[in-house]
């Protein structure tokens, strides 16, 4: 799969959501993410075969998910 700058991805094996910032064709994908434990942004190159694309939510899906989240919080 060809990734492009701005795509949200994660490692197939798990881990944080990362943002693609550059690609070198089908060889490497440069990603960035925030490390809560280090309280810093990190970046690393990954082989495309190690990544999966995180589908973008449609605005209505985001609104529904937000409503479900707030409905579960005790008032």
C-alpha cells in the first residue's frame, strides 16, 4: 500500500497512532507521534509492510462517537 503525508497509521503489531510525514516510495515511511512517557514527539522510519492505515471517520461518525463518550460520563 502506498502511504502519503497526512495519513494516520499504526504498526500492525500495535502501538500509538502516528502521522505520516514523508515517504520514499515503497521502501520507507517516516512517521511522527507523541510519546506520553517521554513527553516528547518522536519520529522514525518504518517499512510500509509494518504499517496499517487508520481509516478516517466521517464527521457524523465523529459526532456519534463523541455523544456516546459523553453519555457514559456520570453527571
